């Protein structure tokens, strides 16, 4: 019974990781619009950091879908 629970919990955790990655991939670059109003002179620097973060999240999401985790 413990093995079945651990298997189920792992599947739920991986699904939640995937959802989190998708949401972060969408909203991380979208945050650049807020940067424009708050940090107008640093928008391009923050956009680069946001895109880098999204790329890393995309790589992590690919790891989740390929069962490497």
C-alpha cells in the first residue's frame, strides 16, 4: 500500500511541477510590462533576465515530461 501511495504522490508532484512551469513560462516574460512602468530605464536588462529564467524553467519542464525526475 505504501508503494502505491508513493507512486501516486510522485505523479501528482510531477503534474504540479509541469503546471508551475507552464504558468511561470507565461507570466515571467509578461512581468516585463510591469518593469516598464516601475523600472523604465532597466527594462531591457530585466527582460533578458526574465527570458533566461523562462529558458531555465522550460528546460526543467522538459526534464519533467521526459521522466528524468
